[in-house]
C-alpha cells in the first residue's frame, strides 16, 4: 500500500441482557461449540474482571 490511512476506533456494547448464545445453525461436527452461553452483561463483567477493573 502506497497510501496513508487513518483508523478511528469505534466502541460499543449491546444491552446487558442481550443473549450471546452461539447459533445452532453455526454448530456441527466440523465446527463444534467452543463458547459458553452468556449474556452481553456477563461477558462485559468477565472481561472487566480479567483486566482487573472490577472485583468479583
């Protein structure tokens, strides 16, 4: 690439009660389910604890 480009971060998070369960149509023997079912709020809490920004 011979042209400069700019990056602008965009941060967002869905409602805390948003279900993040894997879609059944995306799971099969070649693509097994690898993520635990949780809500967006549970995911955010987990990440904040991992980063040390929130206590248990």
